[in-house]
C-alpha cells in the first residue's frame, strides 16, 4: 500500500517553510516459509522488494514481518542475520540513510516471544526524524541506521505486547501479539502497529465451529484497539497504521460443504 502524508517543514526558528507530500510504502509479509526455504527464497523476496520500491519511489519504507526465523528462530538465526545484512545493502535503499530495525529474538520465553519484526527506512531528503521513547515518554532523534536483535529491553522505542493467555485458542501460547512504534517526521506523528492474529489451528474445529477461530481473532483485534485507545488517547488526532497478518479465513464449513453439494447435485443429473 502506498500512502501519502502531508506535513509542515519548519526551519530552526520554528517558522513554517513549506508543505511536503511524503509517499510512504506500507508492506506486510509473513516470512516464515521464506526462512524455511533458505537463501534462494530470501533472494526472491529481496528482488520483489526492489521492484516495488523502484516502482513507487517512496520516501519512507515500513515493512512488518511475521514468523521471523521460521519454525525455529535459533536454528535460522544465521539466515536472519544474512537477510538483514542483504536488506541493508540493497542498492534501492542506498539513499535511505536512517532506519530502525527491531526483531524479536526472545525465543526462549514463549510467554513473551512474538517472532515479529519491523523494518523502517527513511530517505535522506526528509527532515529530522524522531522515535518515541515509551519509557521516558519523549522523542529521540533518529540519525543513523540501527538494528536491534533483542528481547526488547535494549530499546524502549518500541512496545512488544503479547495477548493475554485467555485470548489464545485452547489458552495455549503461540507466537502471536503486536509491536507498536511511533515516529515524528517533520511535524507529523506516525503510529505503526505490526499485528499477528490467530490462524485456524484445526480444520476440524473450524468446520464444526466456524465462529471459534474467527471469534478469537475478533477478540484479539478488539483487545489491541482498546489498549491503544486507553493507553494513547492522542491517537485520535494522528494517523495510525495497523497492518500485518490478520489470518483472515473463508468459512471452512461452507468451503467444504458447498462444493460437495454441487458435486452431489451434478451426479444426480
């Protein structure tokens, strides 16, 4: 998705200088299978990203990834390192001189681990960029590129939230949750939320109780929206982008029964 924001660019005397239109590229990608298949698929992914950036020519690139590292982050850690190194070396991003990359590698603690990653890159033509510190509650300048492989204790400029255990199907933890980042670009505040909702863990359950997993996804999404509204009431005044893997599904019961009924009707003709 390509989106354009408009903001005032001010000089050092805080006097309005001009209005700028800044194209923002919003991308989401579940990269689990990419890491399972290895370097060849990573190359395909990076080539596709290059094509998209060349086509739309954004000034801000925001990428939300889910299932970073595949099924086992520890086994795929070298692949993750290689992926980030190649990403930052892309020629199409060479004019993006500032960036923040956060990857959740806290895989030893299932009560916290989300396997989510955010990759934000800012073009050199943009004015000052600031990231919000959720602990100190102030904006801090973004002047370079930094990568955070962490348990999210090293950086306070990003929130990692795991859904409460009772929200999970069968109340068993999985790698689901969301990340919340906030940036100030010129005079415009941007809130970015990388979200991963529950999938249909059992096709039998999805068929017999079509609303079970859909209800769990709805409840988790409502939890996110309520928490954002309660914790950050100023969001109503500024743009917020929630994108990620919502795991939308067709009604499994109808997907199975409608074709079967059509086949039966056809056989009776």
